[in-house]
């Protein structure tokens, strides 16, 4: 095998790389999920809409902390909110985000329990 063969292969591989903007957005999303409280919040929000009071009770975390985490998740595009009267209802944004959270928690479960990965 010659070095020029490697160069041709590398050029082909480069076509499969995502754009810089896409990598930056993905990195930001993953950074937001790298916090335990935010990941737990996202897990709850994959099941449907919840208000802050419900999330505070479920997580056992102070209300201001939950509100700050939700604000960060909204800015990162992982969570949406809608008003219903005086309260805001939060949910995970779209199927991609829900599947991302579900898959990372499934992968972690396999790692913790020693179950083999799915092919």
C-alpha cells in the first residue's frame, strides 16, 4: 500500500464528516447532558410535559436549581416550554432528543450491568 492510497481514502472519509456548525451544536447538546441533574430532568421530560413543581418534587432538588437547569436546556434546544395559565410546562424537544436521552441511558445501563451491546 502506498501513501497516495491513504490520501485518496482520507479524502473519501472527509466527505462523511459533518459540518463545523453541526459538530458545534452536537457538542453543546452533549455538554448539557453531561450534568447528572440535567440528564435526570431530560429523562423525566422524555415521558411528557411537566411543570417545575412536579420536577422539583421528583428530583428532590431546589426549585431555583431546577429552573436554572431548565433554562440552560432550553437555550441548548433540548427542551421546549409552553404556558398553561400561570405555569410553564416543559418537555423534551422532538424525537431525536428523546431518543438521544433514551439511548445514552440504555448504553449506560449496559455498561453498569455488564450486558452486551446490541448490534
